[in-house]
C-alpha cells in the first residue's frame, strides 16, 4: 500500500496541473498531396549537397514537416504524429542528415502505399493480425505497470502544455513547476521500467527454461517454400532475438517495431539506420498489407547480421 500511495499522490498532482494548463491546440488538416510535398521538401533539405550540417538546418527540416497533422484520405482523417527518429536528430553531423533522408524516404513510400492501396476487408485484417501474432505468447497483464504507463502519458501531455505556458509567460513559477514535474515523472518512469531496455534480468532468467523457437530456421523454411510473408515475420522475430541476446533491447517477443527502434537508438545508435530499414519493411508487409519482395527479406537478414557484430 505504501508504494501505491507514493505513486498516486504525484499522479493526482499531475492531473490537477493538466486541468489548470488548459486544452491543447487543434492539429492542422491537410491533403495527401500537401503532406507528400512536405516530405519531398524536407528530403531535399536533408541532402546537404556540400553544405555543413547544423542544428538550424535540422530544425528547419522539422519545421517544413510541421507535425503532428491530420491527413484526409478517402474520407478518413489520419493522424500523422511527430516522428520519434527525426525528433531526436540534433543535426550536428552528416550522419544525422543521412539518417533523416533515409527516414523521410521510407515515410514517403509507406504513405504513398497507404494512399493508393485498396481498403482491406475486415476479415483479411483479422487474419493478418492472427498470423502476425502466431506463436507469440503475450506477457500476463500487470495492473501496476498499466497505471504507471498512463501516468507517463499524462506526464508527456503536461510537459507540452506547460512548455507553451512558459514560452508565453516566462515567469519563475512556471519554471519551478516544470522542473518539479520533470523530477517526479523521471523517477516514476525509471522505477516503472517503462523503457524497453530497462526490463530486469530476473525476468529473462525466469523465461530461460521455456521452449525457444528458432525463428531464423523457420524463416529459411518459408523462403524455400516461397512464402515471403511468413519469412518476413519470422526474420523480424529472429532479429528481435539477436538484439535481445546482445542486450540492446528487452527480451520481449511482443516488442513493437517502434519500441525496438527506440531502444536501438538508446543503446546502439550506429545500428539505427539498418534496423530502421528492416523494421519498416516488416511493418509495410505485415501491417500495411504490401506484397513482400526479396529486398524485404534481405534487409532483415542484413540487420540481424549487423546486430551480431561486436
């Protein structure tokens, strides 16, 4: 009960501050052509063409995208959030702009596929999801971690809203509030181990005795059988196993591609470009419904090979 009390008190304070700060600003609504134009202009800026990298140039790139936005696609409003990879690039090196160019190209390809794709029947979506999670045993739900995850999301909303208050008011009290929120939220997130690479080693040891699927072997069998869709899925799970074995990500088969990219950037940023290409191929095929190609298989194989290197 004591631990719950320590967590619920700051949580109540955070919720109260959200109510005081006020509602967030509505997102901009644009057409698919406008969004693709933004991606193209940002990618042109990412190509340095002999210019020196700079934080200002990277900030201008993100300003061109102006995310988040809502894009109208066939009568549906699709939210495009700020890309976590682009948001973390400082722009101080050529590698930052090279990664930004790769990322923008992948985002453009994925969005073009989504716009031109025929709507999938609901039964086909259900079948694809069932195939994607076949053989994966999800961890049992944990009520405490669920509550802490909600607190983390509330904290992110608070930081954004209080930041806007500071920008307009600039008073000392607002700065004190923001610092206090940062300390409380940081301790809460750290203790909750919400970041993928913070999963305890005790949890790994507890699963050591369970049966382990050789996803790499299963992928090769699928390739020989001509089933590239299953090969992509199995190679993605094999890649997660390699990354977990190297201590780069958490040992969790249900880890999403976005969580894997985030953990790789924290632990081994040099691996991020090849991991980003591989996981984006997986998402495009398994969740986007795109027809798998040999290059998708090769990207996943290449990523696993790079991850194995010391």
